[in-house]
């Protein structure tokens, strides 16, 4: 399988190359040249497989010759062996239609672990084959940072520089990043910045020849294809348990960068019968506006109780626009250049109609979110986090036919955001014992001003050259 850029001019790469490259050199994102497809009989035969085996089956067509089937199974077994639940991503039932897919049983309590635990192993595997070092530069609204740091801390040939907007991540999120003392981990708090500002700096570094000439810059954000690939697996896992392929299932996905829900689109492309993908946003609603009226224009970011979704530029939306626009890299490059110049664009008719066939969307404000947290507690005795609550709000309001199960993706453990949960229910969720003495540990982090040059200088002074 090879990977092509959404902007049409970067060289095609194999899976290992695309994983190490992250962003394509023309500023685009890598996507597989075609979507592998499973028949109904092949999907039916996956029912009941342990998660690590299901993961190997779903991912093998994407990985191609880069990893043998036996080695891939070893890697999925190692990655998912670190999860605290034997089912890795267990399903819970709220009522006759609403279900919850718990994706937070990994080491840092958010769904990012599902992909990043595996990505850390892929990096190690591919770097061991050559002489190169990798300099990971990432931006986080909270959860990617902790999950990526956990996945690569102490690994050979990798340094990680993680930027977060200072003061805009929760205390648990910050401590999960800053208390990791491995020498290859570098936390940077950007003063006066939003997540989008930090992400823009990271994207700029990938196109800065002064940096890429000296360092192999790599990505752990969901611009890295391998992350999305790993997330496709749990859509299959959940749907199989609910009767797929004989029965269709709908999913509601709390969304920021459009990564998690794009993985659902990939699952549909691979043959999984998905009735609908519901894109749930908070008041930072660029995706809801784009899907409901074709208006993809960047607003200013409003901080909310669901900070991992406080995003107004949704990087992975580019992958959907590419696929729906006939995979025309030159046309998409022009469309994205227009967006970058004016901070706004309008979807083409083909993109709007293509999206409407599978996606719907909803926006939740602070009251909607609190009500959904309370409903989960009153209806089923479940404490859910604010991000999950936005998904549940959208799921219950989507008007899906009663015969179709609706699965909300539970993207974070409620104890990552205890204040919002306590305000809504009066219950304070407890951190699971596996995170240990997080609040007693020493923290390490540098503060930098929100200017690209300051960040580039810091990375250049602390990173290991390419080889
Ligand atoms: C990252 C994150 C999201 C948004 O996921 P995307 O893939 O960026 O759409 C939602 N909820 C939580 C808890 C997250 O950490």
C-alpha cells in the first residue's frame, strides 16, 4: 500500500515512510492510495476476535509490506496489553438505543492512547532499521501530549517536544505531561496562545528548511496517518458486538481535529455498515457550520469545559474534502491555499453532498453539556466527561431510527475533568489507582513566548540531529 498527499505534489511513500514523515512535504496529509475493502463474509468472520487480533486484521492492508502480520500482532499485543480493561474498548448500555464506547482505559485516560501506544512502537520499529533520529514536534490541547509522551518516553532515537497553550489544559492533563522526567521529553507552554496557534507553529516547522535540513521532524498529532488507522479498529469492534455486518450502527463522535470521526469514515469505506456519523462540537463549531451550511470559516477560539475540542481549524477535514472532491490534489491545494489566505472557504457541491450522505452534525453549549452529564448519571449511574457529554447530547438529538443502535465515543475518563462533572452531578470522579501519585510528582516545563522563532530556537538547541 502506498500513501499519497492530499495536495498532490509530495512523493508517494510506503507505510513506514508516511508514519515517520507525519505531514507531507507539500503541506498536505498522507492518505492511502485506495481504501481496502472487506466483504460482508470477511467482516462476519471477525466477530469475537480478541482486540489485538482484530486490530492486526483491520490494519494489515494499510501496513502492507512495512510490517509482517506476525510482527504486527506482536505490536498490537504489546500496545493493548497496557490497557486496564481486558476488552480494551468496552461497550456500555444506557437504554434500548444509546450505547457508550469507553476508549479511556489506556495509561493516560483518553482515547489518544489507543493510537499512540501503537505509534510509539511503530516509531521504535522503523527507526531501529536505520541510523536516523526522529524529532517529534507536536501541539496539544491536552490529551495528545500526555498520550504521546507516555508512548515515547525513554525510547531510543526519539526526542519529543510538546507545545501546549499555557493555562488552557486541565491540571490532570498538564501533570500527565510535565511530571515525566525522561531526558528525551521536552514540555513547552506557549504564553498567550490557543491550541490553533501552537498547531500552526508545528505545521510551519515541517515546512522550514532550516529545521528540516538538520532534523527529521516527525508528528504525533492526528495529521499522522498511523493514528487514524489505529482508531478505525474500535468502530469495527463496537459494531461487531452490536450485530454488524447484519445490522447497521450509528456513531456520535465528540470532535475537534476531525481525526476520530474520520477514522469512522474510513471504517465505512472499508465496508462496515455505518448508518450515520454524528459530528458533535462544542461552541467552537467550525465543523458543525461546514457540514450544515458549507461554511468552513475560522472563528476565534472560546475556551470551554471540553478543552480538547477548543479548535477552529480542523486539520483532518482536509482528508475528507480530498476524498469527496474526486481526489484531485491540485484542486484541493488551491482550495486550502484560499483558506490559509482568507481563513474561510466554502465547500463545493460535491463535497457538501458527499458529506451529507454519511455525516450529520450538532453543536452543544455549556448547558447542553451539563444536561447530558446529568442524564447519564440519572439514567444509568454513569459519570461521563464533558467531551463525551457533547457526543451524547448530539446522539440523543440526532433522530436516528429506533431500530439502529447509537454509540457515543467516550473519549476521556471523567476524572480528567472532575470540576465540570462535579458541577453537573454533585459527584467528584476519582482518578483510577493506575495514575498513582500524579499530584505529588515534580513538574518540568519551559514557558516560551508565542512566536515561532522562540520555539524553533528552543527545539534546535535541544534536539538530536538527523543522524
Ligand atoms: C482529542 C480529543 C477529542 C477530539 O478528537 P479529534 O480526533 O481531534 O476530533 C475529543 N475528546 C477528547 C477527550 C480528546 O482528547
